[in-house]
C-alpha cells in the first residue's frame, strides 16, 4: 500500500520534473513492514545507463529498496510505502500500473530460477506473455538476448535442451537473458553472484559492462569489491537510511561519512 505525502498529492496529476540524465528519481521513500521500518526517507536519483552499486550490512533496507522499484513489494500486504519513485518522470505508484512497471524494470535474483522448460522457451516466455506469437520474431529475440547475456556461444546448439541442465553460472546468465527478452529499461540485480564461482561471477560482470550501452542497472551486493569493480556510483545503506552516495572511486578511497569507511574497511557488517 502506498500512502501519498502532501507533495505527492500536488504532483499526482502531472509528470514531475526530471533532471537531465536522470532515469529514476526517488523522493522521501519510506517502507514499513507492519511496525518495522525498513527504509527511512530515502531520496536520490539514478542516472541513465549507469551501474549503481548498493551496499550495506544485513537489514539495511537494500532489498526492500530494490523491490520497491518494480513494485514487487505490492505483493506483500503488510508493506506500507510512502514517498515517490519516478521512472522517466512518471510516478510508478500513481501513474503506472504494476505490470507496466515490471516490464520496464526487471529483476535478476540471488539464486537463478530457470523455468522447467527448454533454454529457448525460458527466454521466449516473457515475449510470449506480452503477445509475441511469430516464431521468426521469437527466434530473433532469443538469439539477441542470449548474445547480450554472453551465453549464446555456449548454448546455441542445444536450445531445445532443458535449462535445468545448465551450470549455476549459465543459469544466472539465462535469467539475465530472460529479463532482456522483454526489452526493459532498467535491470535490478539482488546479489546475482552470491552463489557463483569466480569465473561465473566474472562472466556476469562482463555482461553488466556490455549492457551499460543500453540499460540502467542497479546492483545490490554484499561484496564491496564487486561494487567497486562494477559500479559507476555506489550507495551505502545502513539501518534503513542512505548514508551516502558517490562515484565509486571516491566512495571507496575517500568516503565522507565515518560509518561508510568503517563498513568498507570491515570494521562492522
């Protein structure tokens, strides 16, 4: 449930202002699970075609924030959301329906969840749900998506095989391909490499770098080294608050807040 603030009500009918280069604008975002506040008045913007890393210890509100961006929190009736999130200037809660938001803002989860069907059908699943019926068009979408996820060369000769037979790293890249197949604008990652070996992790990160040419990406990770490697900017969350956000090299070499420095140097978390 979303509770509008006074400013939300003033802007409810129109499209709010967007600074040039901003893809997503978050204003005074708070999230409660019953009596527990997971996120507290968070405000910042995500730039077009950047990779934003989001770090912080457990229970910092990182996943709650991520799930708010594509309205997955709507599925939990105990969640109360206040504030606003604007995508391309449109409020995702009040000016867009959930299905539209989730088509534009897709998510890759910590554990790869391939569907119990062929590799081809996994990638074609989303487009089919959105009305694509032509087989030739589906073939083009599947190939393009698998190439973008750096998986095509490994599976092109066995597209009819079960996706369940792929390795963990391949399954995760398949899940990335599946999100790309619906032509999103933003890709969210919730600890996508937490269960992967270093080689598979490197391939997923390589795919992220290549996808920057077209997509805005937000990566939640407990691996600060990964955030430093991949992120253009990094946001540090602590106990539901945004402590600071800055360019990755600045945040990891000269953080403005002592709590950030304590976290990235391993003093807590």
